[in-house]
């Protein structure tokens, strides 16, 4: 039986990061993957959906320009889209493949052992690898479970990945659907609604149980995204209950009911379920190793990535925290550092930077207003409209805003930020660092930001809080806002 310092089950973003961090410590590492290295981070997930968004965004931007001049809309065939998508996936796949092969060579001292197959726990140290009718048992001092997740389904909805799909099937489309209903108005549902409405070839519907889409975000963000989707022809079924969805004569028929007693039946060509993901824990042998599930019984239970079995760790989607590629990688690296570096610091989730690929894109870090109100945290809030930012004016992309939330005291420590607009994703990193370091806004006020750039909006927000802004809120009241939130009461702050 071959022995390893570290066995990693799952070769998605989290598992791959864990294996590479194990190599950093000079450990003997075995990485097990039953399907494709890269997981949902490459296939049917982050890379594929963002490639689609980038293409659709370019098409929409071109049409926003030329259609206003009376020209025919610019179109991209679905075959061209599939080709670009395949190229992007192949590029990342090739990088992983070459990297793994080189790490296994004598020249690289066989730093990594890669096993294709399904890894199953026999006990706290032994893992059996099942592959094409063969079995192989290996032994590990430490084991990291990084088996990822799969799209969640609804028992009474017949998913065939051709007519009624999840994210696993959406990339397999052969042509633009004439019409598409999306079940779920969270991040992924709204991203796909943005993608298909940007192309302008599909009538899109969204079924939303809540009063507004993106209910976890502040209302000003939700309303702006909803308005833009609607302007692109998207129909949002708000506060709707899905009574049934079935395939009728090769198409999708769904029935909705509303609080006022109304019901409606609609037929569309395709449907996409976007209602979250479930961890891949089935058949993993958790009970044999004594690994306990979380209190909810859905995810693997852990304390700072370590399960109740001291040498077994759970990272990424199976841990049930935040299902993002960057968080899975950080959790994986943290677990390895705990195992081999005796790292005492606990992993912090306070300064997570995220992007929502919508129209326009939304970037966030830390807390939002809604969370501060729910937790009754006294704060100060400042907003600066994109129309006052030179780079946004030059780009002719003036829709959006910066919003920074700070503690309601003289120190004004940053709690969070939201950016809605062009290049939003480039503007959050520095603030994410300040959130982690618990630093006040004064640090940002005197930095020399590049000009013209979108990030200058951060500096103007900070200057407003310090009453040093270039544009005065008393003049541009519709573009600038500064107020406090204490005990749920919003009070404008006097600024020049």
C-alpha cells in the first residue's frame, strides 16, 4: 500500500489548490479526480459562464452604439459562441494537463501523484480509488475532501438537460433558444438572464419567489439590475409560486400562482433551473471514517476546515460556506497550512471580494446596508454616482455608483463597499485589504489614484466622509449622498 503525507479527493479549484500547497511544504501528495481536473471552476461553471457573459457584453455594447444610429443589430452565431467557449475551456484544461504531467516527471522529482478515479474513504487514513473496474488502496497522514457540488434539482421537475436544464446543460445548447424561463433570481439566475438578454435573440423570463431579485443585496442595487433586465425585454415574475413545470410537446409549460389568487400558464422553448447547488458527499465513505455532517445534515461539518476527525479536512463547496472559486482555493490552502504549518490563525470571511456579472457588473466586499440594519450596527454611508467619474464619462458608461459603509464614529473604519458599474471588479481589492486590516478611511484619502480611472470614485467617497470632496453634495444632491443609519433611522449628514 502506497503511503502519502496528503491525499486530496477532488481536483476542482479547491482540491487543486490544496495539492499545490502540499507540494510547497515538500510533502508527498496524491490528487484524486474522477472526472475532469478543474471541476465546475472550468466546466459548466465559472469560466464557461463568464466567457458567455464577456461575449454577450461585447455584443450588447456594440448594439448600444450602432442601433442608435439606425443600423441593423450586430449578431454572433451560436456556433461562433460555442467555438469561443470551447477555446477558453481548452486553454485552461491544457494548462492543468501540462502542469500535472510535468509535476509527475523525474525531472520535477515526482512532486505529485495524480490518480484518475473515484476516491472513497475506508477509514480515517485509507482511501480506495475506483477506476474502470479496478481498485487501488492508498494511505494518507492527512486527507482533504474537496469533491465540490452539483446543481440542485426539484423533485417534481423533469430535468433532461436538453429542454429543462441546469448549468450542466446550458452550455450544450445547439442554438439560441427563442424563449427561456429561469427558475431562481439569485446571482446565477440573473447572470444567465443578463447573458441571453444581451444577445437579443431570446425572450427571457425569471421566476422569483421574493418581492425583488437579488434579495440579499441592497434595494438600490436590486432595482437598478431589475430595471436594466426589464429594458432588455426580460419579464420578471415577482412574488410568484411555481405550481408546476413540465415538458409538453417538446417545450416547457409552467404554471404560476400569486398571492392575490391569480394564476397564469406560459409556454417557452427552454427552462433553466438556477436554485443553488448541493455538495457531492454521496458515496464518499464519510460514515466509515467517522466524519460527521453539519447540523443541517447537508454539508460536511468542520471547524475552520478541520472535520471532527482531526486529520480529515473539508474545503470548498462540501463545507457549505461560500461556494466561490476564490474561497474554495483559500480554504484549501488554509487547511494544508493547518495540517503541515500548524497555522494558529483562523480563516477570516470578513473581506471576501465578489463579482456579479450582470448589467452593469456588481462588485462587493464586506457588509452592505441591509446587513448593518439587520444587525443594528450604527454606520455612516456615502454614495457617489458614476456620472461624476471622469473615466466613466470618457467610456460613456455613467450608469452606476460607489457605496462605502463605515463605522459611525470618528475613526470611520470601513465595513464594506459596493460598486455597481463598468470596471466595478477592478475597484474593490484595496478596500478588501483595509477591511481585513480594520483600517480607517484616512489611509485612502491621500493616495494618488491613477487618472482617469474608475477607482477615483473610492477616493471621492472617502473625501465626502471627511468633508473634503471635490464635488459638493449640497450642489449635486442627486449624484452624491452621505447619511448615517442608527437604530434603523436614516439621517442625512451635513456636508458642503
